[in-house]
């Protein structure tokens, strides 16, 4: 049993470490945008569902006048109620097509954006970090048991 469980525990630990590393890099990106990003208001032009996660396509105008369409990098974490099987009726929480949304964009890379709300600026990286730690603890538990 040790031969089978050792690689499983190792995989858990490595996957957890990857998620923790990803969370720190995402937090650095978000902090950079909070400090240097320029605020603008965009319009949600589309919601996308990918593997049961929702993303927004937001159209906005930079301060230099450039009009961009960018997909959010953060999952909008579906908590909305979906009463229809039609794709066009799917809901991402708090955002629907044609809604105005405040964003921050990086002037050096205008397609790098975050939604300017406390949830998106703080919670997303924390959730990934916590998930990574839980997976690491699971891997350590497997090592201790076998």
C-alpha cells in the first residue's frame, strides 16, 4: 500500500504547492493593478461559461482613447440562479450583459484588468491559497498514514 500512496501524497503536496505559488503570483499582479492601474468604467458585452465557471467579456476605453474588449482572468464564481437551460440565459453573479462595471487596467498592458470590487481585489487569491494549503495538508496526512 505504501508504494501506491507515496506518489499520491507527493502529488497532493506538489499540486498544493503549485496552487500556493499561483496564489502569490496572482496576489502580486492584483497588488500591482491596485497601485498602478487606471480606473475606468466598462460594459459587460458577454458572459462566458467554461467548465462551470463564468467569465466576463468587458469593453472599455483606455485613457488614451483605445477601445478594448478583454476577458476577465478571475472566475466570477457562479452563485446566481439559472432557471433556463439556454446558454444566453446563464447568470454570473451580479453581472449581466450591458451592465456597467468599474475596472482597473494596467497602462503598460491595457488588456490586464481586474474588476474594481473588494471581492475581486482580495478574495480570489486568498481562496486559491487556502485551497492549496488544504491540499498540502491532505498530502502530508497521506504520508503520515502510510
